[in-house]
C-alpha cells in the first residue's frame, strides 16, 4: 500500500477503482475530501497538484481487500475494467474483459460488505453495450438486455454490483456511452485520422452513436453521489440523439478537414475481428433517469461538446 495510513484519515473516504484512467483522473480533480484510489500499480509519487488527502491502495481485482486497509468509506465508485477497444477479441481477451468486470466487481462488493459500516452508495460502471444491436428502438433504463457477448458481460457485471444492496448499499449502475475526451478513448484515437483528412462514417453512418462528454460523465457520477433518490441503471449518454454520420460531420467540421471515406463493415471485421462488428451496433439510447432526476447536461449536443474539447480544431 502507498500513501497515508487509513488510520490517519479521520473523515470517511470516497473509494475509486480505475482512478488512474481517463475518467478517473477527471473525477479525482473534482472530488473534495479524502479519496482512496484502488490501482494495480500505485504511482511512486503523487502526480503534481494532487492533494495529500488522496491515497493509493494496491488491488488485484480478484482479491478481497482487508477492512483495516480500506478504513472508513462513505461512497465507492467502481470504474475499473480491461479496455474493450484495445486488441482483437481472442478467447483470452474476451475472458479478461469479462473477469476484470464481473470478478472484480464481486470482489469489491465483498470487500465493502465486510466493513463495520458499509458505504452509503456504490456507483458502478456498466456500458450501453448492455442493449446490444437494437435498430428501430428507443432504449431507456427499462429496456431489456440485448443478445451477444457485450450484453452478456454487462448483465453479469451489473448483477455483481447489484449484490451490494444486500449490505444496505444504494447501487447506481451507470451505462456509459462513448466518452469524449481528446486525451484518450475513442476521440483520442479518431483525432489523428480525421486531422489527416482520412476520417469517415462507419458504413452508411445511419446507426446511432451514443456519446457523452467526459465532463458530463463526471458530473453524472457526482449527481449520483449527492442524490439518494437515484439508484438502479442510469444511462450516461448525451440527451441529443446523434447518428454516426452526424458525429462524423461534426468532428470533421471541428478539425477543418473533409470526412467522406466510409469505413466498410467487411474491412473493420477483418481488422478488428468480433469487436469490429460491434462498432456498427445501432443504439438510440436516452438518459431518462438522469433527466428525470434533475441532472442538467453541460454539453447536450455534439457540436457543443466538440467546441469545448477541440477549441483549436
């Protein structure tokens, strides 16, 4: 374990798994008070500007954390998981994707359940992959799970998180869309291609593209922390439905380049295997719970999001 001893922290901490990732780093910058970050490899030194109230705890996702190491936890935010979009979906890769989410969540829930006073809330990441390929439907939090590898993983993942309710913990299962942040993720990978003028829609681009600005994802997590009435599944997507073609056109405009070369389904399947097929999933997802519970999106349209994220193109 790195950082201060939990006994030295008088106020209850917020526990974050995946706190060193793209979203986790943004979240850490917004949270106040003591924070405990679970990570496979704690940094040798705290990043510049990070407050002393942040401590790091080494965690293997398959292990149960000792209560003495955790200390007092008032809320847990679970973001960890093997990246879905990195590498071909070999049998070994698919097993890592599943185990890092399902087994990791089970281990974390058991760790929280053994505490003398379990946290008030567990906010656990999930994904809009829960819905699968659903052309012609408008998907809300009450829509049924889809079919295929990603929906099956998401359903198991969410069930593992929901088990925390047996300890009296309020559980929020955030079904996250494509997170927009130029420093990584999908947008980080797309930017060089679009800036070279080689971007284009996926196929005809008619499929819906469920996205969310990284700042709104952090804001929605904070919303779940603060509102005890919010629980269950929450779609973390922008409220303005956007097709892949609309997204492509907006990104091309933002970087000042043309984008007319379509990416064929056949070619992406050859390049990425099974994951390439999932890129064409059609998911028109609505953030109904977020809106009904009073969350106000900072960036409701893709144009607003890209103007903020790419002010210089």
